[in-house]
C-alpha cells in the first residue's frame, strides 16, 4: 500500500520544481489521515527537499545549525559532567526531556540509526541488519549522545528503571556501540535478580568492541560474573587476560582479592587462555572486526584517502600491535605531511 502510493506520487512529478512543491503540499493534506500518514508525509518531505534550490537548501541548513536544541543542551552540560558535577546537568536534562518531542523515531517503513564510523555500520549489517529501510540520523543532531548522557546521569543518580529506558533508546539507535551496552550492564550489575542479562549484554559488547579499553572492560565484567558464580579460577583468568588490553588498577585489585581468598592461586597467561577458551568465551577481538578493518584499510588506501586510512590503521594497531600496521601508519603520516 505505502509503496504504491509513493510510486504514484513520484509519477506525477515533473520538471517544474514550483509546481512539484505545490503538488506535494496537496498530497500531505490528502494523506494526513491515512493509516501510513507518518511514513507517507516523511517521504513527501524528502521529495520536497529535492524541489528546493541550492540557495534554499543552504538557508535551511544554516537555520537548522542555529536552532539546534539537542546540541545546545549538550554543550551546556558537558563542562559540569567532565568535572564530576552530575546534579546540575541532570536537572537541566530532566527539564529538557519534559518538552522534547522526540526525533527520528522508527515508523512502519523506516528505521533510524547513527554510526560513529563505517566500521560500526559493517558490524551492524553483519550481526543486526535492518528489517525496514535504513535512514541515517544526521551528525548535527546528536540524538544518540542525548540519550546516552541522560541514561548515564540517571544511572549515577540510581534511577535504574529510567536509566535503562534511555540507554536502551541509545542502543536502538546504535545497537553495536560497546560503550553504551557496557553502560547498560552497570544497571544489571546492581539492579537485577540474576546476572544472566549482565553476562549476555557483556558478551554482545565483546563481539562488537574495537577499542582495547572496551575489550578489557568486557573481560572484567565477565570476571565479576564468574566471581558471583563462585568460579574463582575462571574469574581470575578473565581478570588476568583483561590486562593484555588495559593495565587497569581495578583488574589488579580483583586479582589480589581472589588470590587472598583462594590460597594465592597463580595462573600463567597460557593457562588463562585455555580456561577462557574452555568456557567458549571470545578470545581477543572478534575476527570479523579485524577483517572489516582490513577491508576498510584496503579501500581507503586504494582511493588515497589518507586521513581515513590513518584513522583505521590506528584502530587496527591498537587491537593487534603488529609491526606491519605500525610501518603502514608511518608511511601514511609521511604522505599526509607532503
């Protein structure tokens, strides 16, 4: 039904942009009470954009940049958050969210996502995929950050149910953001009857992670899970292995705690790896993530897009620490300097 209506509307468009705009405006009125009214009107709005002159488009963009309430509120609160003052930003966001109408919400034919970089989109397409037409949320509308920051502040204020609600909104926009998923796990760590959801979400985050710090945090999370399961040897192995990706004082403290309660047990790195593999836990970065990085590196290298190439080379080196990638980073930096 929706596709037939849109096809018919498009077939009636001609070369005259002014007439097209008048016609499209009339179609908005015609379909305002249709069961698919939201989806039809959104598509008509996109068609009307194509009818604007370049000057009109630029004027619209400039107005949008001047009037950007999401960006304004985030810029207003970031300083306090970075300095550990969460109370004032939370109050400001509480007031903001009371009147925030919501934006880029899924409808019957489209779903809206935002990815930090092309790697995240490749991971998304591999493990999640789309059931509807994929639409991208513009970079100048940081809806993902809004929901994430609000969820974080609610969590810090121990408003666990509301924190879960907004962190899940953020995850809906970017289902493969390990950092947002890991923030959500903090709720399940302290506000749950079992730790099953905590472990499942952490495993998802590990599958999608491409920063060493996120990988390390996943192993620390799983270490905590196995402490709660009273499997101290596995917990110890996970905490030790996490140190391969981040030398965290938290992991070190947990290792010492486990040793103090379990006759000062010692594990070699090889023994840790064997234990982790025996639990069918992903060891190191997901091979698909590394392959996807290599694919992007090859593409940007071929097209001589050196800034993008350098970005993904550095991501890969952080994960693999291999000399070949390090040499390629040096070569790319020299090309950028010339």
